[in-house]
């Protein structure tokens, strides 16, 4: 379930749905956070995403990941999956290592 810019704005602006973690996925996470990376030293990345005035914020995200191909990221508020979006391009690593990408959130506060 990809985020639209409007959905990203709504998630970032909602007091009850702050993004607290980002996840890495091997395929579309759907509506449940499916296909999340597993193994090795993989763990979700803790983050704080809040609404800002202007064009948004950019954050470099670095995951420790097992060997594999990764196609999507996901956003979580605690244990609640909020949605996901494709990476700009799939990332394949072998052996295990790091997956890095820059996440830009075009959010505005109301």
C-alpha cells in the first residue's frame, strides 16, 4: 500500500499516528507490514517524523540487513503498521551489509 504525498502529510501531522520506526521489505508490505526483512543483525530503525512547514524533511536511513534484495520500506507507529512505499530502485546486497536511502517527506503542518 504505497503512501501518497497526502497520506504522508496526514500520518506525519496526526497526533495519534506519529511514525516511530521504519522497516525494510523484500516485496510490497501490503496493509500489514508483510515481507519485512529478517535475519542477521536486521532491526527496524527508530525515527521521529513530525510535520514541518515547507517542503518537508530529508532523513538518511541506514539498515543493517541480511543478504538479499530489498524493494520497499514501511512506517510504523509502535506496533501499528501505517503503510509502505517502494524504494526508488531495488537494492541487492550480498553478503549481509547495510542498505541506505534518503527518505524525503513532503509534509506540511496545518
